[in-house]
């Protein structure tokens, strides 16, 4: 029975990951298709969030978040690679500690906290400096409180020396955590996670004012 549950979880994870990859990694990725309303939200400085249809089912959560940042792409890229700033940049990140680096790969230990429950995990990130993309995956051989996390950042240069920041993520949470936290808190957690492009925009805007 346990093996069957594990296989079902894996099927949800694979399906979600395929949908996420198709979301941005296509040849037409530079022309992300936003609705008229979403374009207005981006222009107004808001974060656009698109949840996957399967998000919220059997512990699987995933989607994408977008924000238009008034900064050149190289500046935004440097900001998302500053791991030491993550606890200050993102409200629910308790700590983010790089443990080792090799070429463009970095092993990171993280803790994300919420009012009722917090989770620890390790991810390996792979940076593509040319494409301005940062992919991350759970490293299961290290301690972790979630079954899986996969996602990536992708930055797109825009007119006016601005940057469109796209953040895509899927999480498979153990049903025990979902039960303890409650479905509403779990939904709030994924919405907060998908909002982090907006957190980057806020952080950079604040730092520019303080210069």
C-alpha cells in the first residue's frame, strides 16, 4: 500500500513537472502569453500568479509567478544569486545557507517558515548565466521535510531597461504536513512562494531608494 501511494505521488509530480517545463522552456518563451488583465497587473507593479490545474490535489502544489522589475536584467540576476539576502528578501524564508559550490552548481540548505509549520530541505541550484536561468531541485540524500521541490527562475529583458522575472515551482508535500497545516494554510503557502518575484521587485526598489 505504501509503495502504491509513493507511485501515485510520483505520477502527480512528473505530470506537474512536465507542465511546468512546458510553461516557459519552449522556443517561444520570450513571448509569454499574458491576458489583457495580467498585462495591466504587471504594468501596475503587481505580481501575476498562475496556478497549475492540479495544484492543491494530494499534496501537490505548483504554478508560476511573474513580476516586472524596474532594473536591468544583469542587476536582477545578481540579486537572485545573493543567497545571503534571501531571509531579508523573502518574508517566509528563515534561512538560506550555501554549503558548497562547484562550477555553476550550488548546494543550499533552506528553511521556510509559516505560522503553524516550517520545513527544512536541501536543493542543488544550476545557474545558466547566458540564459539568465536558475534551476533548483531537492537533494533527497540530505534531511528534508518535503517529498520534492523543483523549479527555476527565468529572466527576460524588457524595453525601458526593465526585466520580466518568472518563477516556476512545484512542491510535493507529505500529507501529514498538509493535515497539520490545514488546506487553507497550504494554499496560502504556495501563493506566498509564487509571489517571490514581487518580493524581489520590492527589495530592489527599497535598496535603490537607500543608495
